[in-house]
C-alpha cells in the first residue's frame, strides 16, 4: 500500500508527450489535461484542437529519431503513442532504450496489428475464436488457397491505412483482390502476403483493453460506423462516428476477457514478447458468438472520443499500472451513462477532399453542456480554424442513456458548419434499436 501511495501522491507535475494528430490524440490530450498529475502536455504534430490543451510540436508522428530527441531535450516523463505506424516501427523500443517512459507495445508485440498473418497465427495457437483462414505469398498460391472459399475477406498482411481489406462475394472478386495485392503490388511491402478468410456475419463492435503484459482490463465497449453513408452504405472510411458502451457486447465481457485477451496475453508473454499498452479487438458478434476480426495495437479512432469521456479514474494512474505491471491491483472506474461522437467530414471524403475551409461555430458547440468537440483534420491559422483533413471534427455528447447522448452530440453538430461539411445522421441508431 505504501508503495502505491508513494506512486500516486508524488509523481505529479508530469510532462507528457502525445504522438499523433487525429481526433484520438485530441481526446487523449483533453483527458490528460484533466489529470491531477499532469503539468504540461505536448502533442506531435497535433492539430488545430490540441493547441487548446497542449503545445503542438512540429514533428511527424513517424519521425522516431526526432521525437526521441525532443523527448530527451524536454525531459518528457511519459509519452503516449496514438497511431499504429510508429508502434509497428518500434518507437517504444527506441524510447525505452534511452530511458524515456512510454506507453504502448514494443515492435514485436505491435506485430499483432502490423501483420494480419501473425495475428491469425497467434489466434490459432491461443485458440481465440476467429474466422478460418489461409495465408498466401504468390498469386498462384492465393488462387489455390482460395479454392476453399466461396466468399472471402482478402487482406493485405501489413499496414495499409484501413484500405487493405477486400470483401469478396464470389470467386471473381476474390481473384481480383488477390491480383490487386499480389500481382499489381498495390500495397507495396504491406501486400507481400495476403490473408484469405471466411466471411463472417453479425454486428461489429470494438472492445479495447488496457494491458500490462500479464493482465488485461477491458474498457467500456464501443461501436464504430465505418461506412460513409447512413445505414452502413457506401465506401469504407476511417470511421464516421461511435458510441459507448455498445449494447451488442452486453453480457459478453467475461467471455471476451477469457477467450480473447487472456489467451493472447498469455501466449505473447510465453513467447517473450509481452503485450503492454492498449490492445483493441475488432469483433464480429452473432447472438452470443464472438469472433475476432482484427487486433489493433493502440486506441481506436473514433472509439477513443467516446471511451475517454466515460473514464472516471485518472488516465495516468491506469497507464502507470500498465507500464509497471500492477494493473490487477487497481480498480478502473467508469462513469454511468453513454457517449456518442459524430464525425464531420470534408467535401469529397473518403475520396479526394477539399481543404482550407473556415470552420464556424466551434465555441458555440463547445459551450453546450455535455458536448466536447475533438479536432481531427484542422489547423489553426491567423486566428481561424481551417479544415485540413478528410475527417475534420468529432463532436461528442454524453448523456444518461444513448438517446440523450445522441441528442447532445447532434445539438453540438447543429452549431458547427464549414463549406462542404457532411456527416452521418444515424450514429448510435443500432444501440437505440437494441434498447
Ligand atoms: P480488418 O481491418 O481486418 O478489421 O477489416 C476491415 C473491415 O472489413 C472490418 O471492420 C469488417 O467490416 C470487414 N471484415 C474483415 N474481415 C471480415 C470477415 N472475415 N468477415 C466479414 N467482414 C470482415
Ligand atoms: N476505428 C477503427 C480503428 O481505429 O482502427
């Protein structure tokens, strides 16, 4: 007990670096700014919203050498890594090697996101429920492996910014996807292998967990809305909105912990590559049956924008418990109620999109009770906030139940506008229907 008191009471005045520039990173900075232990927050490279609570640093999230140099120079006490690319490149290994305290998986553990074939092998060995699959490295092997499937999800093995998955409903489409990845090399090195897997049916949900190498503690569940249009129509996007908790996960938490997180953490530890950080399981749920679609080695975006508003415990206390391996000794408290986040996108997104449009109404939205506006593709210039990305803002609302969270989020949305702005009108509808 003495040790914990020591830890909690004296490690205050922290200087924290958040790496990344999206809505997720703004939400992380926002949460850290509420921590009793944090004195100063830097965000590299940040966006037009992170400047409200952090100091933006003009270093790319992928420039590990410069980020490390900055962390050493500024005596950073704790670094949080948002996006997958630097994690898979080994930013945690590099920071730890120089004694910089950092929250996230090392390169060998981040491979759970960095290689879909690796993740599937881990799931197979750990007996985690997942779709049947084959791995192929040449087009010819792919064709042979695909004989076992009438329909399939064909996936580039490596990181492909969410674009490497093809849902194929017949053999022609499967061959087309194999050709795109293995013959045309559309994803470069990330497509040197493919995973071909059985198509699953059901409803998707995201379950993220804090992990300390041995123990996992589940966060509130959430659900992303990946397609661009209402009713899950149209092209895939980086995520058009989210809510938490997700009723489709209700009652399945213990099973998810014992069948997914427990076995994966145990196997990773046994292999000498313990998993520390946030592990995100993308699940397909059909009735009471759960299957893992993918793992991400980080917080989700836009899931983080609805999960963090629900977290009661100081985020830094949780992160300390992960890094120092005593997650089983702390209680993580979550608030009662629900959060909903609606993403506002630029004209053209998810295709080529417009930039440089002035955003109006941000202050009016932020003043509403229960509303938090998280910036994603924005920049601050000459006293104005301009659009500079496809997903521009995430407007989050909290409430006692999903209906009120949705109402609050959309009331925030109604205050904001920029030329070409578009958004989904049905975020949270699936949760409403289940209630
Ligand atoms: P992934 O990056 O592997 O999660 O795939 C991206 C998206 O493709 C998922 O969110 C699902 O919507 C879809 N997907 C992936 N694998 C499957 C599968 N085996 N069956 C059905 N849909 C899938
Ligand atoms: N929301 C999907 C992701 O973060 O990958």
